[in-house]
């Protein structure tokens, strides 16, 4: 019976890793150049610090996802896995929120600040960013499920 939850967590960790790496790759390849009234408009992910943060956070989460698979299942190592899982979940939450907010401004603009929407001119770029956000959100959901399971299994022996 104990093999089934362990296999599910392994699958969830691998899904989380695949989604985070996919989000990082899709964000890194998002770029488009177009002309608007003979003015070249170039959209790249590194033009926004939020998108750069999103890329870095997903890369870190993708690399980190391998470490718990190698950590010892009992003792101090498993406690550190719980702590680092929570930290990575918070990092992914912040990255998805920041990139989502900036993508919303790119899609709809902000008339109060005088920011115009850009997705009408660089739609390929906006579709890439949306794909990266979807992958990042799926990775966040998988990782959050892993965190909840890990916390419950680590705290179970501590409860009376």
C-alpha cells in the first residue's frame, strides 16, 4: 500500500519538473519583431523583469525537482525537503503572479497610467507568454499538491 502514494508523488514531482522546464523554455523562446507605422517594435521576454523572474523561478524549480528524488527518505534530509518544497512553491507562486500581472497589462493596457496594449501588434509573442504562463501554473498546481502531501506525511508521525 505504501508504494502507491510514493509512485503518485514521483509522478507529480516529474510532472512539476516537466511543466516548470517547459514554462522556462517557452518563455525563453518568446520574441517577436514587427513594424507599426514604419517603427520596429521588438518584444522579448527580458524586456520585463517579471518575465525574467518567471524564467529564473521556473528554471530553479525544474532543477530543484530532481533533488528530493535523491534525498534520504527519513531523518533530517526529509525535513529539509519539506522546507525547500514550501520555498519553491512560494517562489513559483510569486513568479506566476508577477508574470500574469504583466501579461494582463500587455493584453489590455492601463488607461490610467497611459500604457497601451501591445498584444494587437505582437500576437505571436503574447501567445508564447500565455503558453509559458499555462505551463507555469500547471507546474505550480503539481508542486503545491506535492507540498501538501509531503507536509502531511512528515507531520503525521509528529501528531499524537
